[in-house]
């Protein structure tokens, strides 16, 4: 049984297929057709809904793509759709702003924009332009144009939260969500099974008993199997309630991030230590995807163009993997064996990612190159961590990793060797750029040609050199996202 609040109504669903997306549930089962399907693959935002969840006693709202969310993820949450915004008082202030600013023409994208704006007003009542662009970057509109929509969102910015019906019922909603309790361990429907463990021991046992089961974290990769390739997933293990792999903690030397932490929270944990990591994550997919997609899923998916792995490899991150009662630690760079082939054994899962904290002798930079600035996958992603001898400014260690350059995210070892033992000069960088040409043989595909990839990767080294030498002269470099819309 999956129990959740659909706005304020308690739903207890026993017969929903574990492979059913929230989008199809809304449109086909409860006939709430305000939520639209555009792409079915997380790219357009037309299907955006908001999920409310009690976190540390407070209600947190996050926008998600309902086309990529399986119903198994709804247990214990409040699902809010565009139909729920209007109250007896009339249109919700977000809806009214869209009307007042002429933010809708054909209207197909409008429910998605409204829900992203609604989540924004809840999370950042006094949102500035940056917050607004970030919140709306995962929503596409083909006819109105973005300026009226952005202006509508900005008009809502105020010091205090909007006192709407959700504000009024907040305490009651928290009590009702808390009363729902833990999910059932097993849910069977439509010939399929979803397991919902609530701790790592249960998870480990289920995976041992069902080695063919698919782990479902945020689902932003896995759901495409169902929505794009029309494949069935017969046994799912949903990780969203395994609390001990959803935490972030810090030791003196490391930041330890549970595998099931979504990128929105990874950003909060890493940005203060590594601003470049933060800046890159602001360009990772869309906010809807970052609210769902986890760091463990990003690594386990083993895409050669995933953004997390090159950065984590360059930082010297390691992971704890667990199989039954046994754990083992592995360096991230040893995890990727070949295209989509990893070190994970059947029934094994990623438990925690350990990231070394920065030290004064190290510089870290990361760059994402994609066709579109927001909400696009990398053609090339380069990450660089250089360690310097403080006295002589010589490079004593270099960790350089790239995505998009080979079948797996990988280190550029020849390039690294060309830097070690040398001062960071233009001559050294030019040698390293030449060495990089022998590290990889990139391929041409829809995102970039092999020539573009090779040249861009080399130029990123030059950019690294320019930024580091510029910073050394006491200048600061703006690492936050710079938007080009005025
Ligand atoms: C529109 C769109 C844009 C995207 N943009 C980007 C982007 O810019 N950069 C980028 O890097 N990626 C991007 N992605 C890919 C995806 O969002 C990320 O890879 C995300 O981090 C996957 O995490 P998840 O939690 O959703 O994984 P899921 O889809 O739940 O799982 C992915 C795989 O990992 C396995 N898995 C999950 N957790 C574990 C675990 N703890 N242990 C072992 N195996 C596990 C699952 O079984 C599955 O095989 C995009 C995806 C979409 C749909
Ligand atoms: S339908 Fe396009 S993001 Fe879901
Ligand atoms: S109003 Fe038509 S797609 Fe946005």
C-alpha cells in the first residue's frame, strides 16, 4: 500500500504498478489532467508537480518532473498539482501573476511553470533574478517567451512567505504526513514488486535475496527505461526511505555524502568548500532533476558524460560499497571499468561517498561545456586539482579528470605527469596540452565532434592556467553562474 496526501486528501493505493509514473497516475487514474506531458524524459518541465515532505519537523517543498517519478516515491509525501493551487479566495497569487504579466499563450507549458514558481515562492520568498532563473531553467516555453514569465515570478518576491492555503494548513499537513508512518516493505501489483527498505541492513538483505532487482534512487536515469524504452522493471528497490544513506556529515578531513542524497543537497554540502563544484552543479540538469537525482545514482549509472564523476575523481574521492554485511572502500577512479561497466558486484550498493576537504596548498577548478548553458548534458567536462609546493610554486601533485573524452570518466595521466615537478607557467601548460592529446581518443556524437572535444579539453587547461595565475595576483574569480539575460 502506498499512502500519501494528494493535496489534502489521504490516498491509500494498493493496486498501482510500481512502474507507473506520477504523471500517468494523475492523468489516467485520478483524471487530473492539468499536469501535462511534453517530452516524457525530464527535459521540458511541462509535467512539473511539487512534493511536500516533512524534514526535521518542517514541511519542505520541491519541484519534480512527474514523468520521471514512480508512484513508489510518493509514500509519506504531499503531492501538489496545478489544480490544487486555486482556493476559495480565487486564483493563487502565482496564477494571478501569470495572468497579470501575460505569461501564457497556448498554455501547454503553463502548469509546469506555475508549479516551479510555486515551489520557488515556498523555498525563496524573496527570490532574486538568479534564484528565479535557476527555478525556471527546467521549464521550456515555445510560444510566450520567457520575459513575461520571469517578470511574473519576480513580482511575487517579498520578505514574507505567501499566506496561502498551504501556509494556513501547514501544521495540520505535517501532522497528517507524520501519521502516515513507514511504508510497507513490499508492494505487489501488476505482476511487479517494489521493495521499500527503511535502513541499510534491510536494503542489503533485500538485494542479496533479489540480485536482479533494480535500485531506484531519484529515478532520473532509471525511469527513462520505462518511459522512453518501454521496458518493464519487474523488481524495484526504492532507496528513498533508507535514511542512513541520505545524510551528509563532515570529519576533520572529509565530507561524507550518503549515496541517496539528491544534488540539491549535495550542492549545499559542497559549494562552501568547492565553489567550482557548486557552480557546475547549478548547471547540472534542471532544479527538478537536481531535487530528485542523487549522487549515488549519478555514479552507478556510469555515464561517460555524467558530471559528478570527473569532479569527484579529480578531488580524490572514494566510496564505501556494501554487499550483505561486508563493506569495502574503493577510489572513485577504480570504479569505472568500461562503458557502463563498474566495479559493483551483484547485490552490492554504494553506501557513502567520501570527499577530501580542501587544503591551502591545493587549487580546484571544474568546467562544463555543453551546447546549452542550462539544463543540458556535457559534451566535455573537465576537473582539475593541482597541489603546489608553497615555497617554490611547483606543482607537486596533479589530478585531472575528464568526462566526454572516453568510454568512462577517467584521469588524464600523461597530462598530469607533464605538470608534476614544474612551475605553473605558460610553457608548462602548453606541454600539458600536447600531452593531453595522447590521453584520450574521443568519439564524435550528437553532442560534439571528436575534434571539438580534443581541442576544447586542451583549451580548458589553458583556461585553468589563466584563472589560477590571475587569482595568484590577488584577483578574485567569479565562480557563480553568470546569466546572460538582463
Ligand atoms: C533531463 C535530464 C537532464 C540530465 N542532466 C544531467 C546533467 O546535466 N549531468 C549529469 O551528470 N546527469 C544528468 N542527467 C542524468 C541523471 O539525472 C543523473 O545521472 C542522476 O544523478 C541520476 O541519479 P538518480 O538518483 O536519479 O538515479 P536513478 O535513475 O535512480 O538510478 C540510476 C542507476 O543507478 C543505480 N543506483 C542508484 N543508486 C544506487 C546506489 N546507491 N548503489 C548502486 N546503484 C545505484 C540504479 O539502479 C540505476 O541503475 C540528466 C537526466 C535527465 C533526465
Ligand atoms: S514531460 Fe517533459 S519534463 Fe516531464
Ligand atoms: S505558452 Fe505555449 S508553450 Fe509556453
